[in-house]
C-alpha cells in the first residue's frame, strides 16, 4: 500500500473525496477541513493499493490537484487492516509489479542531478577500478562497480526516451557525461603521477589475467549489459530494490573508465581503445534494454489503467 497526503482547495474537496471514495483500491480515507494553513487547504489522507496508484494519481491530476493543491506519495512499511487487504485484492496485478510513474520520474530527476557527491563517488569508483586493474584484483573491480553511481542517470536516459520526457534528457546526459569526464581526468592525473614516481610499472598496468575481461569486449559484453539493463530498470520501477546491487556488479562501465585512465597515464593506446569500446558496448546495451523494458511496462500498465478507469467510471 501507498499513503496519499493531499492538500485540496476548498472548492475541489468534494470532487477529490468522491473520486477516492468510489475507488475500491483506496481505503483509510480521512478528511480534515482547513488542515493546511500555508498554503490554505483541506487535508485529505488515504491509502491506495500500489498497483493502482498510478491510475488514482492520474485522476487526481486530471482534476488539476497538482497545480492548485499538492499530492504527496509515501511508502507504507506495515499496515494491518482488513480493508487494506481487500483493496489489494481488487487491485489489478501484484503489489510488487505496480509502477508508480510519477514517483519513478521524480526519483530519477533528483538522483541524476550533477552534484559534488555524484562526482566524488564517480571519481572514487574510477580510482578503485584503476587500482583493481593494476593489482589484478577482481574484488576491487567489484567494489568499484558498487560504489559507482552511474546507473541512475543511465536509467534516467532510458526513462526520458520511453515515456517520453525530453526535459529529463539534458540533465541525465549532462550528469553522466560530466561525471565520466571529471572522473577520467582526475584518475588519469593521479595515475600519471604515480607512474612517474615508480608506483607501478607499464607491465602491471597492461596485464592481468583476472581482469583482462575489461579490455576484451565481445558479444557477451553486450548480452550481459542488456540483461543488467533490464534487471536494473525493473528494480527501479517495481517494489524490488534488492536486485539493483546485482546490476551494479554486472556491467563494466566504471571498470572500463578506470582502466582507460590507467592506459592514458601509461600510454597503452591499444588497451585504451579496448576499454573505450567496452564502455560504449555496455552503455548501448543498458540504454537499449532499459528503454525497451520501460516501453513494455508503459504499454501494459496503460492498459491496466484504462481498464480501472472504466470500472470506476459512473
């Protein structure tokens, strides 16, 4: 279940309350007249089955509530109520499969913003990946994959293409491009200084049996990226967040950038090209798979929403 907290102008309260009251997937409906002071308005509270939340919020937006009032959506960890069980039962599909598009979009807009924290994590992940390549330690490569924050802006690109949301695309591409560029520049500088100081040799930088997969792009690189992109988008849009960590350690984006920095610092141009190709293949696979997954979800749930609209229509 999801919790709705609405600020409703007085002249729209009856319409909003009637809408919610007539929907069988909504329960625990409460109305507090003059519950808001700044801005003034009526406080309306309700719980809605997750899998029908998009349809309910869509009808609220049709009433102009997002312009003249406000709509807040929150997760409910635990709810013990027979009415809630009944609301879930009549809602279409399973709760974990429900996609609340407005929540997904807001999360992607916020988390794909270029910030100091985003750049810092991107740079640290790139440096960890570079160290993993020099030391030929896969555990460091895995650690870099987990630290890297690049998947959210990639998912934002997929969302912008699938919904579509053109206004989201510049922010996502800007954060992704700037993050990779800054991380690559910093890491290349650090490794160039370390190489000049004798911290590692050219042989260490260019060989490593356990991490050679980073500079060996092939068809499997694309296949894994497609599978990871699908799993990542499903994890972001549904109620299952656990698989997202698995996605982070399945794609070779950050390791490719980290290896590229090492190669540029040491002048290993052949492997620099291979690492760049690996990065491109992974980005392409994730974007294609993520966009297609979102398009399929959009098609399925738009049909579900239309069905629910017909059921609740007077």
